[in-house]
């Protein structure tokens, strides 16, 4: 990697599975200018683990998709992943379903300026729920979770994006699931601007309603009403992309107290 007239260049390999394959030049490269948009710092152990299998299913890659873009031969907008206390790094960019990987021996030669930095613990690759089956005017949870034989086929199944999370007490959530879909819910009216179907991308923008300790949840598009006009079942909320979705805790629930973490200095540049 080098810096030329303040434009940085690197060679990237499409869908390379290991960092060693780049070190040994066992892959086909495409050149391009690149811009570091965010720095991710891992422990040495986590960096080595990622190096052995650069899976696109790692949660941190899913959570930071907006920082990555790839134009082979043009500009790569990428994450820089560092090994804590070491200079080696990898650059990761993404175009649709293709990851582009680059390798650097010394991040100080790249000198990313004014970009966010995050220290993370590497989570195991996770299969996210990408689509949901939405039902029109369901009355209760059995109408959307496949338990009602009178509703064997969903009215619509599309991709979706959670724009707002509403957390109810477990008792409120139980009542909502059992008989509350057709009842007016103030929290659905309050977040009516968070729910719509984008016909161009066939993506359902929705509100996730869940209980304080529930594993499952309900995806809702009220279509401007104050009840669940369209709803889909999410069996495991941990498989939903919720990183950027704001969370509202409906009374009497309360937001959990945030633990104070001491800020740690980033690697020297």
C-alpha cells in the first residue's frame, strides 16, 4: 500500500477467505484507490481468528455495512481492522454480496484521518433474519406464527428494516400477543412515521414490539392506523438488525442502566 498525492491505493481480492491467501499472493487482485471510513480494533486472538476465516456473516460486518462500498478499479470505501498493539491490518470493502479484502503490514503508512474507531469483541458469525412474512389484519399471535390453520399462507413476504423498537413489560406483551393486535395502541400511533412499505425495493419499514425478557417479537406496519394492520412474527430478536434502531421503553418498563466504561486510547498514528 502506498500514498501518492494524498490518494491511497491498494490491491483487493474478492471473497478471499483467509488473510494468509493474500500474504502468499494466492488470489486474484483488483487495484483501486481506497478510503478508510472506520477503524475496528480487535484483540490479537480475535484478529487471528478473523484472519483464518473472513466470513461475511460476522455481526460487526453486518452492523457496519454503511461504511463499506467497492468499485473495482475505482474507489473502495472500507473498514480498517487492526490487531491491538500491532501494525498489521486488513481492509474490508463490500459490493452487494461480495467482500473485498486487502492486507497491510503497517497501518501507520495509511494514516486514516478523522474516522470513527471502535474496539469490539469478535462475535461468532450469525445468520440474520432477512425476510418476514407479513399478514393483513391479524388478530393474535397465532395468526402470524404459523399456528392458525386458517392462515396457512402469508399475504406478503418481503425484506424488512426495523426503524423503531418498542419494549413492553412482559405482561403487556403477553396481552398484546393474545388479543391486542386489533386494539388501538398509542405507541403505534406515536411511531406512525416509522412504518411504510417501499414498493421500489420491496422493503417493509416497521416497528418491532417485544417484551422485556422475550426472545420473540412482532414486526408491525400500522399503515397510519393505531393497530397492527400488517404484522409478522420474529422468533428470535437477536437475529434482527437492531444496531441503529432507537428503543422506546413503554411505561412501566425502564431502560437498563448504562455501565460506565473508561475510555481507552487508540493506537498511535
